C-alpha cells in the first residue's frame, strides 16, 4: 500500500488533517511484546511461568522481547540475563529480540566493549539486540551517540535502537531529529523503539522515516497511545505483556479492515492508562497483578526496588479483565 506523503518535520506543526492523512488502513502490524519476568511465592524467578509466557506470546504471533525494562533487566545479574536468553532461544530459536544492557553509574564513560559483548550474546543465539540506554551512552552529545551506535552496528547483522524517556529510567534519552535521521542511515539498524509517550514526537519520526528509509520500523513504546499503529508505527510495548492474545487479535482486525478494532483498542488503552500512570515504572506491578489474575503467574510479586501499586488496582484490573472477556 502506498504510504501517505510525509508531513511534520520542517512544517509549522501538525494539524488534524495532517494526522488523519497519516492513517494507513489494513496495514500488517509488526508486534513485539516485552516479557514480564514472573516471581514465585518466595520471590524467586518463576522459570516455568516465564517460559509459558514467552511461548504464548510467540504463539499469538508477537515477537517476544526479553531482558527489557519489563523483565527487570536493570535488576538482574549477568548470569540471570544469560539464562533468560538461553531459555528463550530454546523455545523460539532466533525469533526474539533482547535488551543489550550495560550497567554503569552517572558520569561513567561509554563502555563500547561491554555493549559489544551484550549484543554478541544475543546475536549468537539468533536474536536481535535492542541497544538499551546507559549513562555512558546517553550522556554523549547526539552526533557522538549516533557514531557509537554506528560502531556497534558494524559488528552485527541487525539491531534496534532505543529512545527511552526519563519517566521510565533516570538515564533515558530522546534524540533530536537530526540524530534520528542519522540513525536511519545505519544499515544494520532495522528500527528503533520510541518511548517518549509523546504522539507528536513519534509522528515526526514516522514522517522522517517515510522520507528517508521507508523500510525502517518505528516501534512505538507509547503505552498511552497504542493506536499509533494506525499511523504507521509498529510496536514494542510493555502493555502487550498483559494480553498478547488480545493485541494479536486487535492487529488482525486492523489488517482485515474490521471496525471491531476500535472497541478492542479502546479497552486495551483503558488498561494502559491505568497501568502507565505516574510513577510509570509501577506498570510492572500492574502487569504482575494482571498475569496473576489470568492464572499466568503464581504471584503478583515484583522485585525489591520496583514501585508498587495500591491494592485497589487489583479490583480495577479485574473489572477491566472482565470487560475484555478474559475473566
């Protein structure tokens, strides 16, 4: 299908007509879902529940995304991150993406070798690395940051960039549009996850993508605007871990041109607005509660350091699950 003419960058701003013109009906949506790492009653990783969730996500037609923020990647040691990769590979082969994470401190220099090792571990298993932010990477000025990604990209066949807003992690960073344009010029970069929670910033990236490199994937990470798929975004979401089955159904409805897409999308968005309210990282506790409600996790525990939601969220989540027809 022919894409709409680019609008946005270099214009005075977006109008309603501009946004409507971006809608691409019946497009095949590429969906990636960040996998929650469930815990058992003693608070240990529940590996069988994790493996079942990876499998059901892949069976639904979504690409599992592991070792991401949703999977507590910042809280895992190297051995556990590796075990996540090994268990995922055993289930889906190379059909996954994973965060290439480097732990560092504010003011630390960029550790390119650590990124290379993290990316190589994912690529060696057939997966696609997602270059997770770090202090050292995101404290670079835009040109140097893009140069670093280009250097890392020379070592792998493919990778995904990652703009992550500071509402998710304190070392998050959203690139300037010039840097984003330069990112599109890295051949091995097949796409980038955009998690600013800002529609206009994402629309600008879509327009730039259409102008410069139409095969590049803008993976929305906007859990407050999951309808960005209507305008040309694909997705790599934490919200979809609550219901990969329903996200897959929604995507199929869009491809079929079925107006039932809108009702299902709206109900999923209600879930997103509840779960991704301030403080945003608390969405992981809501995800644990929702998976527990669905019988997909033995507990709704989250690791120490993850913001907890009030107990009243359980009743709200149950109400939404009933409305979605899954309880």
